C-alpha cells in the first residue's frame, strides 16, 4: 500500500474514534451526573439507559441552523471551532494505544504534544473575540490568562518523567515503564501537579471559569449554535480523552499489560476512562474558583511544586 | 510557615475527599426520578387540580342550583353561571350554562368552599393542557365528566381530610 | 433620547477603558428576572445598578378590587417560596384590624406550616447559592429535599406551592392523621443525614470557604442604613428577629435561638440560613408537643367591614414581611401596602457590588436571595 493511503486510513480511524469517543463521553458525563444527583440522566431514547440519546443529539446538532451574530467578525468567528478542533485531533498522532498502535512514534513526542495543545487557546480566543459579545470576550480573556499560566506547570510536571525515562518519545516512556514499573511511584508529586493543571487546561470544574455558566452564560462559545457548537463540544470531550491518555502514558504505565496486543489496547482504554471518570466525578462535586484564586494556585503553588519536583527527581537519579 | 501550609493542604484534601465520598455514595442511592407519563405518583387526597361539578348519585343530575355564589367568590372571575328559570317538571333550579374558564382559574379552592349546596368539588385532574385556548373553557357536561372520572373532595371550614 | 442612546452616551462618558455589561434579565444567575447593569474595569465591577420591574403584576392595586378574603390566594404569589408566611402576614393583619379570634389549634398549625415553609425556602437558597458558585450537585440535592417537603405540604393543603391554606380566623382544614409523624421523620432525616451531607459536600469544601469567607462584607451600619432584613441583617451581627422581639401569633411559647453571625460576609449569611433550618425544626417539634385538640376555624363575622389602618409584620425566610392595611368600612380593602423584605435587601446590591469581581456579584445576588415575585409585586 502506498504511504498516503495508509495515512488517509489512519486519519479516518482517528476521526471515527473522535466521533464515537466524543458521543460516548457526552453520554457518560450526563449519566454519571445524573446518578450523582439522584436522577437517572438520559433514559428516553434507546431504553433502558438512553444510549441513543447521543445519536439524536448529533442529528439535532447537524440539522440546527447555524446562526451567526450580525456583529461578529465573520472569518474569525467562522474559523474558531476549526482552530479549536484541529490540534485536538492532531494530538492523536503520538498517543500510544498499544505496542505498535501509534500514529507516529516521534522522538520529540511530548514536545509535539505541548506545541499542539497550546494551539487550542488560539481557537478559544478567536471564538471569544470574533463573536463580538461581551460575555464571550470575558471568557476568552480568562481563557488566555488561565491556559497560559497552567501550561507551564503542566509541562514542568512532565519533565520529571522525562528525566527518569530519558526519552521524549511517548512510546519510549511506556516501554521504560514496562521494564521498570509505573512512574507514579517516584513521580506522585508530578502527577498531582499534572492533574490539577490538566483540569485547568481542560476548563473543567473547579477551573471552568472560561465557560462559567452562572457568570458568563456560556463563556467563549455563547454565540455558537448547531454544528459549530457541536465542534466545540466534541473538541472539549476529545481533549479530555487525550489528556487522560497522556496522564496514563506518563504515570500509569500506558498500555503495559501481559495480554498481547488487544489486551494492551483494552488496558490502556480502561485506565484512560478511569481517569476520565475521575474528572467527571470531580466536576460534579466541587464549586468553581475565582479568577484571582486560580492565578494564585497556578503561580504560587503549582509552579514551585513542579520545580521542586524536578529537583527531587534529580536527587533520586543521583542516588 | 511551611507547617501551616502543609496543614492547610492536608485539611483541604481531607474535606475534598469527604465531599467526593458524598457524591460517590449518591451514585448508589435510589433515584427519585419518576418517568411521568409511564409512571405516576399517587396524588394525595385533596390534591387540587381543577374544580368539578358534583353529580347526584341517585338522580344523575347536578347538585348545582345556579345560585351564583361561586362565581361571585372567585377572585379571577373564572366561573360563568346562568340559571334556567321557570321551567316545569323539575323542582330544583339548575344551571343552563356553567362555564369554568381554566385559562383564568388558579385552583385556589375558594369557589368550592363558598358553594352552599355541596355542588362543587375540587378534583385532582391536573392534565388539562389543550392545543386550543377555547378548549380550556369547560362547560357543565365536561365538568361533570371530570367529577366522575377523578377523585374529588370538598374541604371547607376546618374539617379534617 | 432613547434609553439605548443614553446608555451609549454614558459609555462614552466613562471612556473606553470600561465595559458596560448587562447581567440579565435573561441570565442563569439572576434568580428570576433581575437585570444588573454593571460597569467593569477588567474583571472588577466599578458600578452596579439593579433594574427591576420585569415581574410587576400590580398586586397592591388589584387587591383593592377584591374582598378581604379573596386576597389570600394572591399573597401566595408574592414571595413564591414562602407562601404560608405571606398568607400568615396578610391574615394576621386583617384579623387584627377586624378583631377576629383564632382558635388555639389553628395558631399551632400556622406556626408549623410557616416554619416548614421556612425550611423549604432555605433549602432552595442553599441550592441556588451553590449553583451560583458553579456546583450543580448541591443544587439538585437541595431541590430533592424541598420536593419531598412539598409532598408533605400537598397532603395538607392540596397544593405544592400556592397553598391558599391560611384563612381568616384559622386554617382551611385540619391536619390529616399521621401527618405529624411524617413531618418528624422528615426533620430527623434532615438533621441527621441531609444537612451533614451538605456540610461535607459543600460547606467544608476549601473552594467554598475561599469563595465565601470575607467576601461581600456588609457592615452593621450599612445593614441598618439600608433596611436589611432577615438572614442578611442577622448575618451582619444584628440580633433582630420578629419572632422573638415582637412576638406575633404564638411564637412567645417556643424556645428557640436567634442565629446571628458577626462577620457579615457571604459565609455568615449562608450559615445563618443553614442554622435557622435547625431552629425551625426545633420550633416544629415543640409545636407538635404542645398542640391542643379543638377546632381549627373560628367565627368570622358574616359581614366583614373593618375600619381603620394597621401595620403588622411577620418574620419570613427573607426577613420582615410587613402588611399595611387601610379599611374604610367596606367589603374590600381601601389600600394594601406590602413591605417586601427582598426589595430592601436588593437595594444593598450596588453598595456591595462595588469593587467586587464579576464572579462575586453573582454570589452576592445569591446570598441576598431576592425573590422577584416580591420585589416587583
Ligand atoms: S378554584 Fe379559585 S380561581 Fe378557580 S374557579 Fe374556583 S375560585 Fe375561581
Ligand atoms: S356550584 Fe354551588 S355555588 Fe356555584 S352556582 Fe352551583 S350551587 Fe351555587
């Protein structure tokens, strides 16, 4: 097979996975939220558990009118969901699902991820600015402050792992853990920092100031509807998956398992969805912080902690 | 100072975990959702839906004598009564027209309490949505029908349920 | 000059550094239909101006055309979360004006229902405050308990919200058998299971504490100057509760504490409400113990034509619900003036909002807890 056919097949697989995973996560979130809140969540379409609700929702999203505010900056507004969505899809390139199940085993995998992830902010900001809506603008400003200040501890937290494993390649990190056990043993502190920063990166409660529905109605995507809104939604949920997968890869042994190829992929997915569940669970249990508290936490707490972790890891490596 | 910070972190973590345990516990508790059209809650006796005209079990006629007290007592003028006068063959006066406008009615129970002839009762019929506003004006046959098909009670002046 | 134009000019006046943001009237956090015109500097509010009146129903004028007893169902709709308290306020005023006697048992039933309604209202406030803070789950927990309480209400009054239960000279009907057990069970569950859960889930949460401790402080002087009422007054350290200080009905027979807190911040106001639920439960328990048998409806004169004027007030969940009545010897009231606690509480908002973050004004509205049925009337 020529290489470009393979590439197209891979892209199609990733897109299909994004679609299915996004729908599943939206359903799972609603279901978990329902159960936590003494309700049962979606239950009408596709009884008993309302699984087909998502297909109904998807159809609804596709068929809804795409309303553009008259005062919006047309092209910026139009491109924002695309810019937000693309880096999320690109991140799949280096996620190791199994021993050989990876888009491309780059030797700069983690740097690639960090570079791609920082793109998402551009989409958020375009959406907020382009909508010409004050709520959106406030949301975008918050997003700017929040995502930049939390990307730093997020990346610093991974440095400990890189120091231990001695590689930037995601596949290499997993292989190291196959040989030496999970990184979480020595990198617990890094994981805590990583997890908190990840929640902030993902704009999830308690750090969902960017969306903050009780303050900013819907933050940066207030003005979006129909499929454009759907793209934000999908990108967001896919992002949750990507980040959780990254956490699994870095700290929880990735696909490492004794059950062969299929078993590895399954183990990887189970671990990832466990982290996703944790994120959902946290979302429905805590209130939201305020912008100044968010900044304080990021700069005065997480950043020193992640730096300390680097020193600590260095000491471990010395001994 | 470091000790204080660590203590704070410890306390915060502890209470966060406690909070999460509450939500985790709730995952398993029975849900209170009722799938309304399929499942229904039992309405308690005396639940106020809409007023209905009582039908005398023996004669099958309405108890109402078209005295108009209820119409006067209604704060929002939802009731319209007109009596039949001078008709032969019947001892009692009865209403020629008895219309209840459910677009106005606020189900307050005042008309039921005011009726001196035990002719009006509060039924628990609450599913009265219609596609047309005009359909919400109930005439006397419909009101009697509602009385027959629903639980209805008359509670006045400090009685016990 | 149209309103929009005026605002535009005003915007030009304040310069380009500031942003005028309309919160509401359609906004997830305004508890109904409040519009707050805020002037922002970054995330800080320099000026907030509440704009009310979207729910105006002309209550005070309408009831001038109704007879004394027909007014009762409409009082329910003022503070629609404290229906019995509203009815009680109005009925007390008419009874005082016309000199109507109320049987003992009816008084007890009124107190029980009022206190239950206070609990229901505070449960909702607990929930909405949590939601303003971004925690959706406590909101639904609060709602769940309140719904269960409304089931209990429905067994007595026949309705879940608009009870129309209190009557001149008594209450509409006696309590059904076994109802007291149900209430006591509910109270036990509330005190032993539900409120501790609320503490674990929300109140002891470090984020909750960070968001509410020391934020939105209302000083004692300001609270008095603006005529604050209810939990907002008591949260600022002023020991004032009509139930104890100007006892109406039979409140002087119960032993309960008036909860006050000195701090005057969000947390204080919130905790006053939480603790008041427990005190209400205490009152209900005592009332059930003391309640005599007997009729629940006294004699109402056939022609009710009171003359004179009267002001009478009760302590509702949001503060002093005052009713001023003028009768001119007719079937109908000559004038009904409703003193709504939410209205005076809301008037503090501009003062408190100054200098706050956008996120905090939402919480401020949450703890002031205005109900727009009552503000706009
Ligand atoms: S229930 Fe109340 S509003 Fe309805 S008709 Fe009777 S008196 Fe009028
Ligand atoms: S329902 Fe009762 S009050 Fe009304 S007209 Fe008939 S008899 Fe009179």
